[in-house]
C-alpha cells in the first residue's frame, strides 16, 4: 500500500473543507498581510515614482538608490534585517492583535513591493500623453491636482494589470514571514507537519493559496474589463458597466455604435 | 493705441532650448478685444511663444504680462524669480489655450471636460458649472454630445469641446495654436466659424494659424514671425495687399 507519492485524502479533505478554527486565524493573517503590504507598496511606489520625476535631484537619487537596493537583494534578507534590526510594537485593535513580527513583515514586504511598483507606476504615468498635463495646467491646475485628477486615472489602465500580478505574487510571498515567527497560513501547515510528519498539510495549504490566487484572478479580470469599458468611452451607466464586465459581448455590441 | 486696455504685453522675450535660440527678442502688445493672428513658417517659434505666454515654457529673459500681472515670475529687486506653482496656476486661469491636438481629457465626458476647471480650480458650485457648460456646449453646436466621451467624437467636435473648455474659465485671453491643422476640411470650417464669432464678440485672442482666409476676415492685426523674430506686423489689408518684407512675400506666395 505504500505508493511513491502517498496522498492522505482524509487530511486534505479535512484541512481544505473542515479546517481547525486556528487555521482561519492564519488565513486571516495571510490575507491582511498581503493586502496591507500591497497597498503600502503601491503608495511607496507612487511616492518613489513622483520622486523619480522630480525636478529636485536629491529626490531622484533617493528614489534610484531605493530601487537599486530593494530589487537587488533577497526579500528574505530584507525581512530578517528589518525584523531583527529594529524593535517593533505589537498592536491591538479590539479583538485583533497584530504581533511585532507581523508588523516587521508588513514593513519589509511593503518596502520591497514599493521598489517594484515604482517601475510599474512610472510606466503608467509615461504612457499618458504629455498634452494631458499641459491641458490640465491650462485650466489652472497645479501639478498635484493634475496628477490626481487627470494623469493618474489615465495611467491606471496601464498600471492595473501588472499591479494585479504583483498582488498575486504578494499573497504567495507572505509565506516567507513565517521564518520570523509570524503565524500565518504556511506556518500553520509547517507546525502540523512537524507535529505529525504528514506532508499533506503542505498540499492542503497549497490548495488554500490556490483558492486565494484564483479568487483574485477573477476580481482582477473584472476590474480590468471595467477599465477597458470606460476607456472605450461608451456611454454606459454604472449598472450597464457591471453587466458589460460580466458579458464582454454586450460591451462590444455597444462599442460598435457611433 | 493709448487708452486701450492692454491684455497681453510681451517685451523682448528670449528663449533657447539648449544651444538653439528659438525666440530672439519678441515684443508684442495685445489690447482688449483684439484678435491677433500669428503667421510664419514652421519652426519659426510660434508655438514656443504661445507656450511662454501661459508659462508652459520658462523664458530666459524679457517679460510677459497679462492683465498687468507679470507671468511666471516675481520681481525681486531688479531681478525676476520664478513665481510659486500656486500663483502660476492661478494666472493660467486667465489664459485659455486651445491645442492643435485638442488634448481633451479622455476619461471625462464632454460636459466633464468643460466643468473640470470651473469646479476644481475656480471652486464654482457644481450646478452652476454644469448649466454653464451645457450653455457653452450648445453654443459650439454640441448640445447633443454632452455625455459623450472624447473617444466617440470627431476631431472637429473634440476641438469645439476644447474651445468650450477654455471659454468656461472666462479667461482674459485665449491662445489658439494651429487649432485647425489636425482637422479635415469640413471640420476646419466649423471650428473657424466659432473662432470668428468669438473674435467678433470681442474675445481677446492670439491665433497661430495657416488659414489666411481666417486671418483676413477675423484678425485685427497680423504678425509675421520668422526665425524667432517678428519681422512684420500690420492690418490684414497691409499683409494681403502690400507686404513689405521679402520673407513675408515669399511665405505668403507659398501659402496662398
Ligand atoms: N521642447 C523643445 N526642446 C527642444 N527644441 C524645441 C522644443 N520645442 C520646440 N523646439 C524647437 O524650437 C523651434 C521652434 O519650434 P516651434 O515653436 O514649435 O515653431 P512653430 O510653432 O513656429 O512651428 C523648432 O526648431 C523646434 O524644433
Ligand atoms: Mg507650432
């Protein structure tokens, strides 16, 4: 009965469909670390992109050094350094406690992600016609207002697809913070494994990661379709856009009309 | 011209891009209600001059004033220093600009393109801005395109929205940079007609154009630029009947 690859279906079934309540805590940790790190990474990337385009040379240098360092070194090294080199607080929000290691992990992942997002955001801003900034300035907008209201909304359609891929990566990369003691999804599997020596815990957690990334794929496709619809300039109401997003044929049909 | 209110005053404006001197000392005065047409061969610095007037380009020396206010700079002692971004932005609200390539905001409807400046920059109440934008859009013949996105408008329609967008700011001066060069023949007529109407209604306009028919009909004064300088200036009659300068004659003979 000993096959080369022994899959214990019972464990998988149980871990995937009837996980222990502790598991949900770790699932939640993976989700919130991913979302916060990605959001902060986008923000840092935006700041770094704006710094990169600044007229003030030191800001451009800082932006360059930032990207150079954080894309040029392993994220695992960054996580360890940031966790051990500084002391991080444990935060409490009512029932929700974010341990110091999770804070350090989020900080490390955010800074690392920002370095990648800078390039993506810069490419998005570069894709917008230069005449847009000039037209915005001609109606009296400041640089910041023009960025916010005119340039970035147009850059979004170029930024969103790679941003979605970044988030997909982020959800998987969060598993690295288990190494500094964050009790997230992978740590849960690892803990069970070291207790029972059953490798199927890893298979089960893989299924959970797969579910997360798959759900995200659908959300991403939905957002991208919505952006594509508004880019075509159809005169659609919000409801029609929702429908169009689910059914590409309707938006094509509308898009064909004069 | 004494007594007339001066809207735009340019004095010995110089501008270089690196080693290339594009404006070599431009002086021009535009009084309220005047329509000035700037003509001249490609590369003579017409676009650059317009862009200096609303400080999309910095000037190297000289001065430009609109409604008596120095544009882009502040006087500090006997030196000029660049003004704050906020002040420059405020000055630009007084100077409309219509581009060769329209530059409408593609993610906003025709109406939103027109209301964007008044609401965001002038803090106009939304309802008021919308009413006004609808009025302006119907003036340029686009009452039925209010909710249409630029991507669905023809070039001529887009340029008319761009004119409405400029008008919505109630500027003291509108700059047109070859506003019809990117349009097909029928659309050119529509846009020139609107520009002609504005000129007759007393809007102060500086129009860079190759449309000599428009210059003859609508201009109060025509200015010929060549190689970064104004080489001849006069009434349309002067230009089209008896131009003085050899380069002007040559240019007009090519274009007419
Ligand atoms: N941003 C720029 N950088 C470098 N050279 C420029 C720039 N803008 C314009 N020029 C140059 O300045 C000269 C005048 O250009 P322009 O003002 O566009 O002329 P016109 O509008 O009369 O055709 C041209 O030789 C052009 O190549
Ligand atoms: Mg030009």
